[in-house]
C-alpha cells in the first residue's frame, strides 16, 4: 500500500548544464508543458547555486504514459543540447 | 522541425563558443537579470572616445541569452557608437516584431549573425533573453559616457 511519506507532486530539477529555459522550450515543442525559472523562489536557487530549475507537476489526472513522455522528452533535450 | 527556426546553428555555435567572454578592463560595469528569471549578465564597456574598444562580460543563462551576448561582442567591438546604436535599434525592432519581420538584405547587412535570432521574436517568453545583453550594453554605455561627461564638466 502506498503512503504519503516521501512523496510529492511538484518536482523541480536540473538537467546537467542545460538551462531550464532551453529545457522548457524543447519539451514544449514535443507537447510537454513544464514551468521554468525561479518559481518565485530565487533565494532557494541561490542557496543551491543553480541559475533556475525546471518544474514538472503531477495531479490525479496525470497518467503513466505522460510521465514516460516527459522522460523521453528529457532524453531528446539532452541530445539536442549535448 | 519548428525548433530549427529559433535554435539556428549560428546561435548554438555562439552558445558553445562565446566570443569575447570574460571580464576585462572597462569604463563602466552593470549587472542585469532577466525578470522572467534565470538569465543574468555582468557587462563592462570600454570606450576610446566614441569608439567601442571592448565589451566584456560574464554571466549564466539560457542558450539564447548567452549566444546573444557573444554576437553583441562580435558585432559591436571596434564600431563607432553611432553605428553600434543603429545595430542595437535594428535588433530591437526585429526582436519586437512578433515574427512578422522577414529580414531583408539590408537588415542582414546591419545585423550579420544577429539576424539568426529572427525566429526568437515568435516566442514572447524568449525575447527578453535575446535582449538582455543589449540592454545591459545600453545601460553600461550610458554610464561610461555620461560619467565621462560629468568628469569633463567638473574638471
């Protein structure tokens, strides 16, 4: 049985040195919507020494297929800017 | 692929091999941040009268913002202020065109590599990325040249 412990629905991440603006742009092109930037939390970005993050949010209507699409999309981002 | 219209080879080249990157001696320094977040630049200008002797910069940000700074350095260093201002105004016009301007030969001659950013104008969220270094250059220039004027007046 799953519990709420150690689970969250909004995940902010970095992808190597690729800037979140670029991550979001390429994902958008593939029909995947994420948010990018400071998320009104610049002090947190400064604290972790990163320029910004990409944030994916999930809700009760998100499907495993959409998560797979996100992962594939991120591979594509890496190849494009690699 | 639509992405090619924005991420042209020229832009990715400038991103991977930025021209003139690094902070060197200057008459004025500014620090600009992109309010839609995540791009920042520290930029210095050095003038020899009204001739741009150097534009040096450091920063972190998306490929568009960093490539734009590289193109700015390549285009403006060595130019006279009047010519540089014309280039900046033309670039601004292109960036604010919402994809409606198809650069003609005249515009290409003025902008050179900067014409590659034409596609960016179709993406409102990225326009400020492209303009960040240019706005910083404008600001630094105003400080460098106004400061010099002030010195002349008080001397």
